[in-house]
């Protein structure tokens, strides 16, 4: 199997450290809100990768964390008038509610930052002892320039980083590039005791500590969204290698963004759709198929129209699988044994070929669109086989066994690898679909009016939408989002 390694910027042959065992760490969500569709993409992508490893007979040790202490969490908790612990519990529970619909495997370790404070403090101590970190007035910072390979993952050089950096007036660092490992407590903030006083960890140190605890100094795969390459993953590498001198992760895998009208979907831009909002209109099976229909490293453009197309595709797949199951049930037990026909022999060979093509596609950097193409082609060939053999002649035992072979092959690939349950989809709420389509059309018209500096028309559209209970939010980068109040 080949995987694209962000560290080397090329496809590499994937070889595990331990024979027949994969150790994989993936950065999980910061739980200050419900996850949006952009957050869901790495969850589905790496769940599918773990499923495929198991399909190939490998044992998988999979860790994906929760960040449950962070500036955003503290700020959001203050806004809602609850403690950070109450806030994170609410959204961790929400995470499990949402991802259950996506058929995410339960065979994953999900540690929390707040449960690993001793390990975090230990690695910071180690970095200070090794001369790669220093304490100033209760804060601890990492010495970026002392780590010679800093910037290798993100293809950046130290002098380029210095050019674009802005120095924070609130941090007394030795160098503007240095980043926080431990933050001194501020009034009213959650804190832990440490050798440097009361405080809490910086963002990056948590994953270095938890990956070390659960997977060791060196493991196979570290993954996440491409927005984490810098600074998060770059900083993780520096911390872990300087503390423990291991290789850390051998393969760095990053998925592309989910976009809305060409802009990255994110909470900070305000142009996001919560996964639970999408799940009100589409099943988790549709969401999974939508995500896996695009190669994991490429951007996906989200729209309700694209989701509807995916739903129709999935329904056609389910209808075919059900047809095969019904045909097997109808003829099992009553068929006669006989010599296998050349037509059936040819079909059996085609099923074997489709399985090989599926593996070849997945082995080439987890090319799920190509793998899906082999599945769709197999469904077409199986439909053809059923129509020609089971509806136009005497059915033999060998014919039924051939159909069973294809049926089982399809179910294993769709359910076990792609995590898609083969169930009948509910009919769409046409009125809701129409409402969203009309809103998107009005947003486009308003966007065009703004580009043409027709602010009168733009304001009129905003006012009319507000009457309908639709709030419009314009962002600094020019993108627009809406929510129904």
C-alpha cells in the first residue's frame, strides 16, 4: 500500500513498525461547539482507513483525542455561564450522538487533555531538562530555533516565519517564534498545579503527551486536517523529537477541506453547517458516501444539491443489493447442481477482478472514488448476470453460489470498509429542500449585487430574508453564511 506522506511530499510504500499492526494517532475536535461537516471529514476518512487496514488483516491501535481545555472553551463557557467542564461534557456527548449516525467504529481510544495532565507536565519537564524549553514568570516556552528541522513538515524556513510573525505584547518570550507549552493562570480560569505555578497547557503539547502515552516514542501514522500542518503538527514534531529523541510519526496524512462556494468551511469564518443540521436532512450513510466520493486529499464542495445526488446514488446501490438478496433467497434450496456454465464462470472471474481492482484503488493512497467506481461497475455486472441467468433459464446451484459471492463481496466492501449501512433512505422533506434551495439562490443573488456594488438591492434581500427568519452574516473575507432562526 502507498500513502502520501506530507513530510516528504510524495507517495511512499507503507510499512508498519510492528508486523501486522498499525499504530495511528489523529487529532480530534476542540469541544466548544457541536462538530460541523468540516470536522466530520477527518473522522470519516481515518475511520475508513482503519477499517481498510482491518480488511487487509492488520491489527489497528487507533487514538483520537478530545481537546477539552483551550482558550475557545474558556471563552464559550463564560458566554454560556457554565464551567468549562460542563461545556465540554455537553459537546463530547454531542460528538458521540452525531458520530453514531456516521457508523464510526467504537474501537478507538479517545483520551481527554484534562485526563493526561501528569503526562503533559512530564514532557514539559523533559524539554526543559534537554534545553529546548524555558520558564518565564510562570509561562513555559519552546525554543523554536534550537530545533534545526523546524518547518520541515510545512515546507517553511525560519527566516520566512520570522518575516510574517506578529509579536504578542502579552507574552515575554526570548524569541517571537517560540510557542507556549504552559500558560500561567489568569483570573477566573481553570488551572492545574505545576512546577512553574498554577496554569494550563498550551494547545500543541497535549498531542505529544497523549501519543507518547498510548503509542510510544515512534508510531506509524499521524493524521488530521490540512489546516493542522502548521503550526500544530509542526510544533508536535518539535516537542516530541526534542523530548524523547524518537522518530515520532513515520507517515503524516492530511485530508483536504470541505468548502462552501470555494471557501473553507470553518467555525471562525461562520460559513459552516453543523453535522447534526445536515443529519436532519440526510442519513449518516449519505454523509459518509458524500465524503468518500472525493479523494481525501482534495477539497469537497458542499451543497444540498450534491447531497441529494449522493442520496440518489446510494438508493440505487441499496435497491440493487436488496434485489440480489431477494434473488438468492428465492432460488436457494430449489436450484439444481450441474456443470458450471461458461457465462457463470466468466462472472465469477469478474467478481475476483473487481475485488482486486478495489484493493488496488485503496492501496493507491486510499483512492476511495476509484474504489467506489469498481463497486458500481460490479453492481452493474451483477445486475446483468441476474437478468440474463435468473430470469431467462434454468438456475443451477453454481449460479446461486456465484451470485452469493458477488453479494457478499459488495456487502463487505460497502459495510465493513466504507462503513455504509445498506438501508432504504427516507424520502426528502421537499418543502425543507425547496426552502434551502431558495435561500441559497437569494444568497447568490445578494452576493452578485454586492460585487456590483448594488448595496440597495443587497440590503433589500437581507431585509426580506430577515422577515422570513433567516439571519445573514457577512465575513471579513467576503464569504456569507445564514442560519434559520
